[in-house]
C-alpha cells in the first residue's frame, strides 16, 4: 500500500480536497468544487497515472429557491458550440473530429476570449484529449480523435459557464451500424523526414511529432466554422409590424457554405427569444427548403431573437424587436457617437507630405464603454491625392492605430467607418496644401481596392457546360457586396449571382448553357479588378478558361502563423505556414516541389525553405530580416492559391 505522500492528486479548476487513508489499502477523497463547469481529476501513484486517469466530470450550478424559474432562459449563456464533431453520424473512428465554439455576451455580441477561457472535457472510451485552437475571427475550433465505439460525453464551458446543450452526448456505434475507422489509422511514432524541396536535404524532428497530419488533412475547417449563409426575414423581425398578443412569424432559409439550399430538419433550427415572458418559438417545415417561425409576445418591450441553423447563427442574428411604445432607435449611430479619432495623423498642423501619419480610433458603445470590434470591422478610406498603403493595427487594448502616408501635398478627406457606419466627425479634412479641391471621396481608394483584387476558382480555371460554375473574389481590403458588380457576355449571357462569404471574400455562380467564348467582367466600385476582364472558352467537354492555366491549383490553401504579423518576429524562430494543394473539386492534389513556388518580397527579398510533409501538405519556413511590409506569393501549378498574394506588416 503506497503512503499518502506517494499519491499525487490534482483537480482542475483548483478545488480543495482531503485525502484520507482508510487503513485497508484504499483511500477516500473528499473535495469541494468552487465553481460550476467541467472538472478534471488527475491521480497518479509514484508518478504513474492510475487506470482511467484523468477523470472528467461536470459540476452543475446550485439552483436557488428564491429565483423565479422563468429567469433561467434569460441568464442562460448565449455562447454556442456546433459542428460535425458533435454529430455521431459524421464522426469516424481514428479520424479527427471537430466542432466550433462561438463565445457570446449576454446581448449576443461576440465575447473576447482566449483559450484559457475555453474549457472542454471529454469522457468516454479512452477519454480522448481535446485540443482547442483560437481562430482569427474570435471563435474557437476543438479537435479530438475517438478511437473506440461507445458513448462520449463532451462538456463545453466559456469562462466557467456551460454553453447551451452542454454536456453533449455522442454515441458511436450503439444499436445501429458500428462506426468504422479509416483504413490508415496507425500514427507513426515519429514523423517521416521532411525533404527540403530545393536543397534536397532532410530535417528530422528530434522527438515524436504530434498528430499534425491528422488535424491538417481533415476537410478544410476554416470555411465550415465561419459565419452562416442562412438567412431569416419577415414581419416577425420588424418592430413596426409586431404587436403584443398577436401571433408573429418570420421565415428561415437554411443555406450551405456555397449559398445553396441546405437540407435540415425542424430540430436543427433553434430559435430562442429573450424578453418579457420569454415567449416560446414554434418552427414549421414548409417542405420547400424554408421554415416558418411563430411566436406571440404578450407584453410590450424589447425582445432579442436568436436564430441558428445546425448551431450556427444566421446572418444578422441576434435580432432586436421593439414591441409597442416608441420603437428603438437604430443602435449604430448612437454607438459611434462616443467613438473618438485622435492623433497627429488627422492634424494638418503636424502633418506634411512624405510623413507617415498615425491616428488612433477608440471605439465606444452607447454607454461610452469600450466596443469590442476587430480590425476587419474598421474601414478607413482616404481620398484627395496620392497616398501609400493605409493600414489598421489592433493595439490589443480596445483601440486601433491607423497609419497612412501622403505622397504629395493635397487636400485629403479621411473617412472612418465601423461596421459600415461613420464615426462622429467623419470624414475628417486634412489640408496639406496643393491648392485643389479634394477629389471625390472614394475614387483613389476604390481604384486601389480593385487593382489589388483577384478572382480565382474552377468557374474560371475549368468551367463546365451545363453546370453551375463558381469562382471567388478575394479583395485585399474590407468591402461590401454592393460594391461588386459582375457581368458575363457570351452565348445566352448567363446571369451571375454573388454570395457574401462573410470573411471578405465573395463567391460568384453562373450557369453556361451553350458552348463558346465568355467574357467575365468583375468590378469593384466600377473599376476592373486585377485580372478582369476574364476570357473563358467553354466547349462540350468543359474546356478550361483561356486566360488561366489548365493545371489545377487555384483552390489550394495555406494556413499558419507564418502568414500573420502576430506570428512572425525578427530574430526569432523561423515563421511557419503550411500549404495544402487542392484540385478544382477542392480535393487533395498530389504535386511535386517543382509545382509549388513561394516568393517573398517587400521590405526584403527572402528565400524560404520548403519541406515535403509526405502527407500531401508542404511546410514553408521563412525569417524576416527587417521591419516593413512583406508580400508572400504562393502558387501551385503557376496559379495563385486562395488569398495569395498574402500581405503582412512586421514592426
């Protein structure tokens, strides 16, 4: 029997406990959790974990007897968790399962969190270890790998509060057909040596590599975990049409990531309504791909309606509806009234041509409290004369710095928008001389956006006759769908449709019905983008576009900290990103080192090292030599991959 000082017991989050020797080769442990949520208990004897350790459990909050039961809905966490990793039918044994977490504040806005605020525990066969990854859009991806059939209980909390639906139960196998594993399931003890594409040398990890290949070869999660393209609309979301004690309704239209009809059931449409009486929402399947939602507000007041499809909020959710009384004024103008823009960069007394001007934006809400937004939510446009690149930097303290460089003396106009609404005082006039009236506010900015934007995809590289073809537009600066126009001339003049991917990229779909030459014009604010007009020859067999390479590769992707300014340091470890070659069907594409090219230019010309991971992906390492803006062009088969060229500014 080991003495108590040989037993190592740890409880996370920290909780007090007593370890009592019962004198019969067994021990009692009494412990008291101090907060609700998932807990992990590690037990080891002489440094060796006992069978089944670590253990996982979920501690429920203590219910109070004084609070009315009707308040539970309003105090429930607004955060959500969703994705294929929570759906048994979409999980394979020994494959990486993934779901996403969307932290939300009580008002439904995105909550600023770090991985330390996210708690995920999984109990079940083998107790798989979940990995939490922070995304650039404030959401989090969770990956885990189940190895056996059985029941898994997944507990998810944000800042100690369980998300709705947690703990989730995932039954693999059970009474139905057993869940089968992928054919190649054995994880090597060490990753195979990476071959340097250009030098022909190898680098072998000093220790066994983590199961990186399994994570990265999973179907591209980025787009799946992004904002939904599903929509909700109707009188039940319009304050002017909703009355107390009347049945109100609106319609939900589920859509997939390509903007096409998404087949779901009523159970996958979740509607919650917070407001007087927390009215219940009823969902009805219209059998035409849409769903009607009915509810009946009993009192006047403010109602917040959250709508999600398969756990992902629809565009615009949550919606605010004011019933009775004076309708709520639009929120944004009052919010931005407290936002300030200060600094020498908007002061003509301290600025002169050739200087780099800096000014600071301090977003505030209607209560004059810091407003949680990202750099992507802020759009700065400068017109009136020749300027260098305009860049927005997140100071990580709730403020944002903007840098701009006037090349010549002129009268400049600087407009600052947050989420599409001008801040107080915008546009700002900065007169640096020049004697002429500023040009129309948006002309130079529009030209710059268009000239730096490209379109790529199978609808350009390899369109097919009689099919719905699509390609993607990748602006280098934040724009709105309304700024884009697409026209197609050719046999039948097919009508293009534009879909906002909600990540500052836009998909365009069109359906050619006759063979021949088509000319695709893509414009932003009336200006042709970089590779417009695009000529496409479509024959009976679906010939490739005349202006594009016939080799696939444009839908390849690259991810990693080596493509983000925050992940690259001068004098630090080499920056790393990974390239995933894909064909025109978005499936893995097998290539050689000669088919992959990476060019890094800008503040300095850098020669990167390229390594074959021997799993279909390629690692790229590079080291900046001085501060400044770098451009990273990644091409597969001579085609720029998705989002290439990448730009980042290193300070």
